[in-house]
């Protein structure tokens, strides 16, 4: 019985950790302060998440491009507005992945 419990527990842990949904990305956007400059449907200081998703729609390299932009910061994609670097704030690679997946799903 203990073995069955361990197997079920491990299986549930794998399923739960693999099932990252869009709300997790929104939570990370809140956690890391993304909403200070971005909104879901309209530009604030930076472009809306929806505009970012539209710009990168169909781009197979979008996720890696946006993760690099988030880590290193930069300008030029949306005019002269600065995207600050977050490599010192976001330490978990999965957080980058989940956050960018959420942005691209808008």
C-alpha cells in the first residue's frame, strides 16, 4: 500500500508540475512587476502583452528572443522605450518560460 501511495504521489507531482497554465504566467507577471509597464490589452509605458503576442505570432524563435530580451533588457523593438534586464530578479529558468508562454498566448 505504501508503494502504491508513493507511485500515485509522484505521478500527481509530475502531472501538476507539467500542467502550467496561463494563470501561472499572469501570476509571474504580477510577481515580477511586469504590469508596472505593460497591460494585457493596452500599452502603458511598454507595449501591451497582446501587441507583443501579435508581433511575434508565427515566429518560431519568439520564445527564445523574448526570454533573452527579458534577461538582458534592451531597446529598439518598440521604439526608444527601455526593457529593463531581469536576470538579477528572475533566477528560475522555468519562470522565464512560463511567463513568456503566457505573454505569447495573449
